[in-house]
């Protein structure tokens, strides 16, 4: 089996929801730092980590300040 698709029992899938507008560079740095943290601090091998970033428009969220302060 290819190591690309092999996951051991200790794996992590990280899903991040952010508002649109972040640069590609910011998102790449975030992913890089999360991979480093998962390996160094948590002890999960890089091939056992999957990170997905979902972007959405601000008008698709009800944030308390926006609702109250308008």
C-alpha cells in the first residue's frame, strides 16, 4: 500500500473555518506551522495529518457583535 494513502491508528484531521480574505501565503504558513506542531508537540507523524481550510464570506455568519452593533 502506498504510504501516501496509508494512515496509522493515530491520525488527525484538522478542519479550519475562516473568513475569506486571507492571503495564500498566510494559509500556507498556517498549514506549515500546524504540521510542525502536530509532529513536534503532539507526536503525530506528518503522513498521519490532514489539514483542510474552509473559507466563507462574513455575511454567511451571525457574529454576536455584528448582530447587536449592526
